[in-house]
C-alpha cells in the first residue's frame, strides 16, 4: 500500500474509532448472566464456534458467550482497538505485528501463568511470547502448501514433486498431457503470500535466512544480479507462461480459484489448510491430497503457517468479565471443545488429546510438517506490514516484469530497515 493510501486508511480508522469511543465500551449482564464477547476472525468456522460456545454455556449457565463474526474483521478489530473497545476474547493472530505492538502496549492480559496453557503442545505458546510473556493461547496452526487432484495424478502416472526441478518438470508434463496445472486468483494477491514466502525460504534456507535477505539487509539490497533474487524469480515463473493456469485467471478471485480446482479444471492449487472446507463444499469428484513446497533436494520441502485459531483476552475489563473470559479460553483448550472444531477445520491442533492422525488425509502432505522444523512461521512476524508484498507478488505473476519486482521488493522493505546498522548510501 502506498504511503498516501495508508494515510487515508488511518484517517478513516481514527474517525470511526472516535465515533465508537463516544459510544463507550459498556459491559452488560444479560438476565443476571455475565455476558462476554468472542470476536472471531475465522468466519468460515462461525457455525462450529457458535455450537462450541453453546456447549460451554450449558456447563457454565452463569456465562453467556456472544460469538461475533463480521466482514473485514481485521480492519474492524483495528478500529475497535483504536477506540479502546477491545472485545473480551479475541481470535487474533500472534505472529502479526499489530498484535505484538498491542500486547506491548498493555491491551491484552498476560496469560503466562494460566494453567490452561499446559493443555497445549509444549513450547507452542512460547513461540509467540513477547518480552518473555505469553498473551495468546494458540489452539491451531494453519499450514500452506499445494492441493492436488490425486485421482487424475494417478490416472496420468504423475507423482507429487520432491525437488524443485521435479516440480518444473511436473508442470510441463501436465501441460503436455492437455491439462491445466494451476488454479490462480489473479485479483487476490494474498492467496500467493505463502507461495512467495516459501520461495524465499527454500531459496535461502529458512525463516531467519529469508528475513536476513529481505528484512534485515541494507536498503536496496536486492538486484537482478543477486543469486537469491534470480532463484526467487525462477520459482515465481512456475506459475506463469502459456497454459499454466485456468482461463481468465487474471480476473479470478479466491472463490474462482477454489472452483477451478474443485471442478477439476486445474490439477493443483497453492493454498492453505483453511481452503479445504471451501473445496469440499463443492463436492469434488476426485481424491484431494496435498504436498509441501519442494526444496532443491529431497527432504528439504517446507510448509509455512502459524497460529490460526488463537485467543487473547482484553486487559481493560472488570474482574468478573476477565474471570469469565479466562474460563471460556480454558474450555477452548480442551479436547471437548476442539475435537469438533478440528473435525471440521482440519488445521493441525495444538490441544493435547485431540485425535488427529488419519482423520484429515487430504491435508497430511502439509500438516505432517506442522510443529516440526520443516514448517516455518509466516515471515511477516518480523515485518511492519504485508499487504504490498501480496500485491507485488500478484503483479509479477501477471506481467513478468523482473525489474519492477526488484524495485517493488526494495520499496516494500526499505522503510522497515531503519533499525539495520551500518547502512550504506
């Protein structure tokens, strides 16, 4: 996003925040019950979460949970934070810079000593600790890689690639057999965020190495002569070229790409574990499977993901509401709550006791890497923003302008590099 767009959006948010602040952030009891708000950003799971909340209410008749799901939830949440109107319990992504800054500013309650964190996989909450304190209970992790049509793969004698060279060869084999390799959403660059981040991670060697090149290098570090840049372009080029994607992919959105894969038009789709529910809703007639982003050598494949359903509690609420919020979060860290969630969502679950092995075979090609060294956290954990990265990725897939890609990457990361020491002109 250009600086002037950021300024306009910020002004709009502040204006809206002022209006909300004037209304105040009142906590009301309904029929003698303590009423808490659960702000959800997993809109596709709203129905399941509402059922889970109802089950919690049955066990806790003095607490009412209002599950709130709204369009454009991320920006709505930013507006509410600016207004000081933070929901009691928030599904928020702890890898994002917004959360990190808000936690540092004291907007969320310290969970470090809460017993319910012991219900999660050892060390997982601590991955998102801020200054040694935990402000979030990460219940699931998303995972990003490639969906593929296993039925047609088997019919054509194709196998998932284990190396990058094999992936390039696979694309050409699919085209040669008269099929379309990829389902793309040209108008929604965020769908390729994971693809481009994994390109950089597999090229450089991982999370730290990728951000060393992108985020913590000197300004204007990237050039067309840079070997890592050249290898990144090679990976982006896999999605380009005649016959690489479905017809009219340039104007396609997220749902269009889902449809192109689900109806068998395209044999592969780069996407996250969150997309499985949308694919299955279209009742595809083939077996769905997944594979991870291949590296240069076998065994170097990677996935990317991070906390997905992850809960924080507002700090500035009264003791009664905070106790109710903690009770609800504690319930959400149990198998009773999260088994039905996992059975629908399919994203790897950090809650101990949730039965997962073999239950979602469609995703095992990528989720088998979750909670291992082969799945990295999203690179934007150390960025100050990410939207422009989405757009510059989509722009390159659309036009193939290598010079513009380099310029856009430098323009995106340069403002973040004020803390890089010994900068050179």
